[in-house]
């Protein structure tokens, strides 16, 4: 039998996997090296990132433009363009701020992320009562949870969606856990809540992204359009009786943030279904109307629409 020459089909995927791993490790080496630079230099680098993703690559510009146009129908073309450019500038800065998470000191992080009214949540934590914290992808959501771990005694569990690249996912996981937080994959949420019932904890959720179509059961009139929201946070709060707070992040200036804890529902077990989600959406909408450039507009938030006859 004559064997065909060339690459064996069994070894080609292995080689591809090897080169992918090497590329990922090289990328992490570069990011770790960049992380050692001061933020003043990283922000200078962010200017080049903005030029690249906005003016050269046009990264999701159509998605951002459509989202802004539908969310703010009363704004002028020029006004929408100002928000759009502001968003991409902010996104570029967020990228380098995330790189910096690898080496940022507790002192610098505490100076850059301050908390306006920690007493709102500490009054419950000091009594041994766990809480739920909802924060959107607004401002620097990564720094907010990381910094919170420096200011509360209770353990923080942050729900997240793992990256498809296992090497980068491990890198992010280790970086996010530097100051006492624990990242919990979304699929393990209920298991984590069950296993930590005996301790006082904070479970953090980013509840502003679009649920899958098969889970889009609850619709809210949000930013002038029907918008589906996850009900998982609400169901967890009602089942466990944990008070629910909104982490409102404000941008003071470049690289400096302030977080205020706004009560959403202090007795969720007594509230009708939909109450927590409606209040959360209302606060988020108010936040975006006040300063819209700092939300994650490149996410395809409205890719699903309600079935005919369903109105929020």
C-alpha cells in the first residue's frame, strides 16, 4: 500500500494547538511587561489603540452606531458621533487599565477607586447578612470589584463567563483574584451560593448583557426599545433573602472612579416578581442618560426581539 506524503491529519490539529498556545503565552508575556509601565505611559499608548480600533479597524462601529441611534432617538447626528468617539476613547483606556491590574498596588488602586457610602452595605455585612451586588459593564467594572476586596471583610464572589482561550482565562482569573476576590464561572453560580451559605459574602453580578434567546422571557422598556433582562439575580435574591444593591460607578476624571451603593431591594423575598429587575433597569437607564460614553455599547445588546404580542 502506498502511503500519501504530507502532513498527517492526526498531527495537524496538534501542531495548530501548539502554535496557538505559544502565541497565547507570548501575548501574556507582552501584557505582563506592559503592566509594569506607569499608567501615564499606558494612557499615551491608549491613544494609539483608539486610533487603531476606531479609525483603522472600525471595530464594531456599525453595532455601536446602531445601538446609540436607537437608544437616543432625540439626539442629533453630531451628538451621537460625540458619544461614539467618547466610547471608543474610553474603551481604549479600559484596555490598558485592565493590563495594569496585573501589577497595580493596593495603594494605587484604593486611590483610583473610592467608595462613597460603604456603610450602606457594611450595616448588613457587620450583622452577618450576605448581600447581592449588581453592577453593569460601565466605567471600569473590573477595577470596581477588585478594589472592593480591599475595603470589606466579607468574601466577594464575582460571577463571570470564562474565556474560550484557556490560557488567557487562567491569566484573567489569577489577575482578578489578587485582592481576595473569587471568580465563579456562571454555570457554577447556584453551587457556589449553596456552598457558602454559612459565611457572610457578597455575590457580584453584571446583569446588563443580553440573555440567550431561549432565556429571553422578561422584557423591559429600556432606552426606548424592548430589552430582555436576566431574571437569575432576582430569583437568587428572592430565594435567599439577600438585600440587593446597585454599584453606581462615576468617572471623576481619567483613571479615577467613585462608587456609590444604591439599595434596589432590601427585602426581596417580599417583593413581586420583576421588581428588582425593573428597578435595576431604571437606575441603569438614568446612568446612561447622564453619561452615556462609559457603557459597553459594542455589545450586541438588542440582538433578540420579543415574540409578537409580547410587550414590556
